[in-house]
C-alpha cells in the first residue's frame, strides 16, 4: 500500500507542532511523533516513523542568515511603531503553510525577520502624503525568492497595502506558475477554477485557504488568463471599497502593461479615483529581464521600462521592489555613465537587500566551487564531449537529428535510476524531473524530444520484459547498460543493484518526455494523485528563467552562452535537494563549467561585499558602483552594448581585485617572447639581493619595487581574449599608485613540491599542470580550464600575509557569514585576504598545459604548444585613492568570435517571429 500521503500529512503536523518550541531531545521527538501518528496516520510503520524522526532532526540543523541591507541616507524607520496596529492575518496563514510544506523552522523564522526588513523599507501605507519608494532584493537562483516575496506580499497586505501587482516572467507558463504560487500562499483559492461554471468558492480552497478562508483577497488575474480589461472590470464588483487586498499577477509584456494602464486611466476618467488612492506595491520578479533601459539611443527608453514607470506614477503612494537572482543586474550594468545609472527610473535608490541562502541550498558555489576538487573528479558535474558530430553547440534552425549523443543517453539512464532510488527511499509521491536544454530553436527541441522519447520507450520495453528475471535479465543490452551506469554513478548509495533492478518497472513505467517552449508547454505537475510524476523536460529559453522543475535531479545542458546573468538563470538545477542531493548529476561542456565557476565566485564576492557595505553604512549608489566596476562585469557590459560598435569602453575598478591570464596566446613567437620576458623578470628580482622564502606555493620575495612589475607588463604579449589582463589599463592603475600604495610588492613564482624541475626561467621550478582547451585555430589562444578558468590554486592569495593577517581576514568573513559556520568545514574564498593586504601580490606561473588528444587532432599539431607556457596574476589591495577605475577597451569583432552573438539566448521557432 502506498501511504506516502499519510507520511506527508503527519510530518506537516509534527513540524507545525514543533514551531516556536524548544528543541526536543531524541526521545521527546519520537514520543511526540508516536502520539500524533495514532490519530493522524495510523497506517505508518515503526520504520517509517523512525525515518520521519531522522528527517525532522536533519531539518533542525538547517539555518538561514538574515542577509544584508544598504539604505539611502534619508531612510526613516516606521514599522516598529506600527506593529501594535498590524494584525498579522495573512502572514500567519502563510507561516503555517511554509511549516506544513516542510520548510525548516529556522528558515521560516529567518524569512519572517528578512521580510520584516524589506517591509520596513517600503512606504508606510498609513501615511497619507504622496510618496514613492524604489528597492531591490538580490537573491540566488532557485533559492526561494518567490517564497520571500509571497511573504512580503502577505505582510504588506497586513500593514495596509490594498493594491499589489506582481510582474512575473516574459512567458505565459512562468506567469501562470507565479499566479498559482500567489493563489496558494496569499489568496487561498484556485483562481483558475473560479472561472469554471458552478464552481463554488468553498471547493476552490488551496494552500492558506485551508487554514482560514475569510478575508480572501480579490484577484483580477487567474491561473488561466493574464490581465484583460473585460475580466478586470467584471471582478471589480468584488472589491468592496478595498476591505481586502486586490492582487494582479501579470506577464512582463508591453501589451499586458498597456492594457493595465489603459484600464486604470479609464477608471480614473470615469471618476473612480479610489484605486489610485490606494497604497500600491509592485513586485518585479526577475527585475533584470526586459524591464531596464537597454536601448542605447539616449532619447529612447525601452517600452516596458517606460510602462512600469508610468504605472508607478499613476499612484499617489507607490513602492517598487525588484527581485533578481544575480548581482549583475542590468540596472547596474547597462547605463553608459554612472550618473545615468543613478537617474534610472527603477534604480533602487532607497534600499538594496541581499538574501542569504539556507545552509541546505544546492547552489552555484556548492556545485561549481566546493564540488570541484583541486585534484580529482567533480562530485556532481559530468563533461559533454561527444555532441559535435550529432548536435553541435552552434547549429541551424533546420538541423537534422537522427540520434542523440551517448552522454545524453547515459544521462537519461542515470535519471531513471535516480527516480528508482528515490522511490526506494520512500519518495514515491514526490515529483522527479530531468532537464534537457540544448538548442534555442523550437524545431530542434521537438526533434530532440522525439529522439529521447524513442530511447525512453526502448528502455521501458526492456525493463518491462526482463527486469523481473534477476541476473538472467542482464542478457538484455539495455538492462546491462543501466547496471553499468548504476555502477559508475550510484553504486555508493545504500541499495544493491538487485534491489534497484527489481524496483525499476514500477518507478519508470509512467516516465514521459515533455516539451516546454514558446510553442508548447506540456509540463503540468497537478495531474498526479498518489505517485509523483517522472518527467524529462526538453526546452530552451522558457526553461531558463524562473520556471521551476519539481524534483530536478539530472540535467543535460549544451548551451554555451557567455552572457553572465543568462548563464546563472539557465541553472534550473539550483535549489533544494534534501534527501536526494547525492543523486543529482549535471552534464555540461567543460567550457561552460568553467564559466559557471567564474561567475559563481564573482557573485559570491559581491554578496559578501554587500555585507561589508552594510557595516560601513554604505548606500545603494555605492553598491551599484561596486557591481559596475567589478572585473567580471566587463564582459556583461561588452555583450549588452556591442551592437554595431567596433569597440566598447568600460570603466573597471581594480581595487580589491584579482586578475590573471585565464587565456594565453599559443603563437610560437608570443610563447617565446613571454618566456624570455619572464626569465628577465626573475633575473632582475634575484639581482635585488632580497631574501627568498620557500612558501607552500613556491618562491616568495617581499618588498620588490614596482618598477620590476611594470617592466614585466611592458614586455608581456597578451592574448586579446584575456580581457582583464590587457596591460595598458593595468599599468595605468598601478602607475597612479607608484608613490604610495603600490610602491612595493610581494612576488611569488609558483613551483610544485614534487615533479621534474624546469630551469628555463633561471630558477629550478616544478611547473604546474593545468588542463586547457584550445580556441579556434585562427584565434591562436588556449584557455586554462578547471575551477572557474583559474590558473592559480585556491588559497594562493594568502601568500605574503602574516599569520595574524590571515586570522583577521578569516574572522571578519565568519562574522558576516555566520550561517556558513553551521555547515561544518568552511572554504574561505580568496577575495577575503585582499582586504588585509598592504602590498600588491604579483604571481608568475610556469605551466605545463594538458591538452586533450581530440583537441590536438582538431587544431593540428602546429597550433599546439609543445612546451611550458607562462602566465601571471595579481592580487590588488583595497585602494584609498578617490579614482579607482581605469578604462578597458573591448574589440567587438574579437569578442563576437569568442563569445557568440546576442541572438543566442531566445527560443526561436522561425526566429520566434515567423521569419525563416
């Protein structure tokens, strides 16, 4: 008997009973579960009750920090004084729902505190003078932003906001999904079913409606239809002088916004001024998508940006809160000049709040930084290397697809095995999904869906016929391949192959392949009853932003876009994977993995910077400048502004930054010149007569005059593709500080501890070994691959620091990241050491490149360096100079050769507009 619904019901009751209670001992917890099981779930076995006790204990260890906030200088607190008059009706309903849905109580408590922080920075709805507020909340992809702003909406309604507008994604499926979340967490009824004839309100209860169905908000949109004037006019009869809140969930679309503006203007023209007199909260989900001024004609503002501005200006009291999953939001990046950024209509001039992800968040840092060891195989990541002959990353709209790559077939088998293991763990009622994102063309997505469907049918047929035969069934090639994948991926789980094989049929029989794009959306998790759905979702852009795939376990991701925010948004695999994190697998091209690691580190650094700025009483303008001037933003800026320009100029700050040659030239002449330059540099340093220290990373000299660094940079031949190490702006930055901050440097020449010595630089050096990928032959460069395109080892920025300085840096980091201490061992990011550094650190590398054989064959032997190559990096301390930025010039032609064109991020049928 499948009693998973009883299990889910009981655990919800248990967690609600534990909320705001002192932590129970092991015996007290089991006693409570046993007592509640008798009336709530008498069909559960003692083993299931013990499993529940362990699950509750695991959740009790999950915590979330309170984030960070920077305010404008004119912030006036009001919420504490208003608390006495606010009845938390909507919030308390939602709080109960979060607990019932299994959110750990410490995370619910943190959500309560953080949403209070945000609410307190909105306008006071009881203040009858005209006001408007602009703010931003910076979260993490799939970390619970929707839950956060649903909580904010509930609290805003309790405080007196009577009109709430949520602008969801640019596609219908995301808007519909967001509406369903608002139905469940705020409204309490299924707005889609309310449209059905004969549907009584009592039968439409969902989510919070089961706790208390009074004071139900009025919704002018529903899960079936976006906003339209006719429906809204019909529903206004329910508003009743705004005794309850009115809510709209609309698509980020100029027609929808235009309809809403027209409807509001029509109402005002008829003398109905009651609506625009209400305090209005506008929540812009995915604020960095389509709502910013991205047109670079100075007199032209994108239509959607103008419409959102007009919408806010229609109300006497309004508040705009933009939610984004990446600090590299367009609002900071897009404007040409700093002053333009500050004057943007939607710039968060009043507050910016950074959300901390809970300790069980399965996010970019965990996967792409912590999950990739310095030496060894990644924990969750797998490389795609077999696609080019079958499905190249760059392909045309009419690309034929007669088969699928073997790596995709392996990923499909891994997914079916993971579903089976999850069922064996008692999660039959939970949904389980696989994501396949490999093309921007809907026609190719359809072909891919068909090929995967055929492969799935072959596997299911074999399992149906032979899985029950035990060892004899392994004569079936499909079943044997399943076992091989199990041995590679999942033999370390608690189940033997025999158990998995016996359970396969029941677990995968209902598995299906669906297509999700602008043309089709077969994804619907509401149809299942007892058993959760098993879904392979094939799509492109529609799957990239905001849309949640329930129980996402395995991903095959072939896209290679270099647009940073798109890279992060495409990461649908981020989120929470409690109980099956060990089963998750992600197949990607190696280069895409490197880019993800790079941007994950940059985003983490900016989240930490926001916490530092909070302590320093900084303002939103200061954080905006920090994002704009971060070296990682250079490529975002270039990509956004490329257009028809031959070059793009960007101002980048090198204060408190690390730069290095992630890519180097493989021209034979450049390799020779750079090695000669490095040898001259080493000889000059040795001739200074300074003491050389043997550090764990190699040879270290202190107090090296800046002229030696400058001479090296003058002689360096930089690969155009390594944009941040363009020596002209780097030298300009250093030369402005040669009299004080950067007069003397620490110099590190790296050398491994074991291996064969190389004396080509005038020192006995054991070269570092680094995996590399080669660019196209005409581009003449190679990229260091691995952990975020890093050439240097982790922790190298500690070189030259005293033990006291290292302790100071690490203690300061732990103080602003208390939640990370609870996870056990802390992996300190390198950027924290720059804050205590008093001198610059220059690092010289001699590298032995490891080039895959297949790339050697593709590029030809003449393109492959047959010896060691030189690279360099520098860790720059925080500058006290007032002017911190230098100008970088990006060559548009080279950039497009390297990173592709702008049209690679949208789903296209025939360019999505019908043009072939």
